[in-house]
């Protein structure tokens, strides 16, 4: 009888250990499933085309935008004063015309900025995203392979053989982006952690990138 | 002799996985657990709301000032012939400083059902992304659209369309779904590009899987508002080369 009790106790202990191990393994499995799901989420976010920026960046962008809008209001108020004064009105109009000629790409322009060269097989959507990032960082003029981007520019298009068109012209690698603006702000925006260049590099391996800040960037007028 | 049936094993495994999921979710949860952090979030949201309200006020002031300047310039035209006002008007049209009307294409785009854009950690294909809007705008530009707007924000060459968390900003201004995207131009050029194979592949795939809602239609009478953002120049200057 005692012998059977002992066997029973040993078996019970074994079963208890087994149950415990199963439970432990299952908990570990559950943990791994969640970690894996979260890791996919993170990867999606990282290689996705949009930055998953936080609330502080949002506040920073809004603050900076409002400051620029305030500057614009000051300029417009000066302009308004000039238009109210018949002596200065023509001068004000001439200044406005010059400003809009610069912005619309009617004249060759120059200024500090940067040049970004990408070499490799890149889809048109990434080119759109880089242009967007440059303007988002405050670029006042952007060109791609010598084509100045304005409101009249025909957008990026991919033709059936895979070639990319911009304003009706075929774009070939290397893709050279030129931007006029605050060169440090532009560089920081492109190179920020999880920024456009990092995401592009993670999504498309084998793309060579060269970023050069320049005191003077020259850009030809739009055709 | 006590032996465990496969059912018992299954119950143990299921219980274990369930507990594991619960524990991990709890441990990894980013939900704030103290009222202090809740307060911080509330303050941040309030701050953002204040900035957005200020921005709307500043933009309406800019529109009013530009209109007043134009009015004064029109008066100058009456008193003096040599004012280049036609040139100025043409440039303003080109840059989006005048409203535009005409035929074109209207797109309505919104998130899928059952997604919560408020959850900043949500990365879901059922949410409209800033890249979707950028792709549509680029497609419109490829089809030679003459004026484009998203939720009444005029899109010009330098308009950034970006995302901050799950918020989308156009001209650094908050826009929320549903998105109404208007392009003035020739619908005969735009519609085939929109429906063409290979156009907007990511968006088309999600629409066909009912993840997001999309509709496009050609219309005769559409309008695009005036650009109400910043056009200040700080670095750009006329080049000394080749402008003769």
C-alpha cells in the first residue's frame, strides 16, 4: 500500500511539474506573440512613408508656423501702408512683383541651401516625399535634376517601362535635389532619427546618398 | 493513476497564453497610470488647440490684408496707367493668391470603419495617411490640374502635406477626415489617370479591401479657395547669373 502511495506521489509531483512547465511555456509564448505583433507595428511605422512624430513635434511645428504667419502679417501691413500712400504704392507693387517672380520660378534664383544626391533604383513616390520634406523644413525653392518645382510643374509620373517623368522630361539616377533655405534646418530635417533619409534607406537597400550643405545654390528658372 | 487528458492540456495552454497576453499587455501598456500624466496630456491638447485657433485667426487676417491691399491697388490703377497690375495679377494667379473656379474632379476620402484616429499609437491601413494625400496631389499635378485644395486648404507648390502621429497637416494646418480633395482641370485627363492600373497602387489596394472609403467624380462647377498661408522670403534672391 505504502509502495503505491509513493508511486502516486511521485507521479503527482511529475504532473505538477509538467503543468507548471506548460503554464510557463504558454506565458512565454503569449509574451512572444505580443512582442512580435508590436515589433511588426514598429517596423511598419519605421519603414512607412510618414514620420510617426510625437506631440512635441506637433507643438513645435504649430509654434513655428504661427511665428511665420505673424511675420507675413507684418510684411502685409507694411505693404498696406505703402498702397495707401500714392508716393510709395508703385514701389510696393514692384517689390511684390519681384517676390512673386522669385517664388513662381520666372527668374533664375540663388541662395544658401543644400544638394542631396540619391543614386539607385528609387520609385517616384519617394521623390515626392523628399520634395515634401524639403518644403516642410522651410525650403523656399526646390529643384530636381535641374527642374525647378513650381505651381506649373507637371508632377512625377511613372511610365510603363518604369522610367520617371517630371514636367515631361525623363529623370534618371542620380537624382539631384537642390533646395534653397536655412541649410542647417534643411539638413537636420532630412537626417533626423526616423526621418525621410533613414526610412528611405531602410525601405530601399542599396541607395547611395550624399548630402552637401552649400553657401550658394543656383537654380534656373522654370521652363 | 492520475493522467492528464488532451483537454486538460489544452485548457492549461489556453490559460497560460491568455495570462501571458494579459501580463505582457499590461507591462507594455503605454497608458498613463497617474493623474499627473493625464493632466500633462490634457495641457498638451489644450496648447495644440490654442495654436490651431491662433493659426486660423492669423490666416483669416492674412486673407483680409491681401484683399485690402488688392483693393487699394485697384484704386491706384484708376489714377495711374503704368502700374504693372496686370503682371501682378497674373503672378498672383500662378501662385494661388486668387480663388479659382471651374470644372474638374472631386475626391472624397475617409478612414475605414472601426478605427480610432485619436489613438496615437494606432498604425492602421484603415487610416488615410498623409502619403495618400501627397500621391493624389502629385497625380493631379501629373494631369496638369490648375488649382488643388484639400479640405479648403489651397495646395501650392510649396505646400507640405505631413503627418504628426495620426494627425494630418496641410500647409501645417490640421485637417481631419473626411478629406475633400478638389482639382480644377480637365476631367478627361484626370479621371483616366486616377483609375489607371498602377496609379495609386497602395490606395487602390486598400480601397478594394474596404479598408478606406474613396470616391471620385468629375464636376462642372468646383471652387478652390485662395492660399492663406505664409509666403515670406528669407533666403531666396534673384541670381546674378543668366537673368539678363
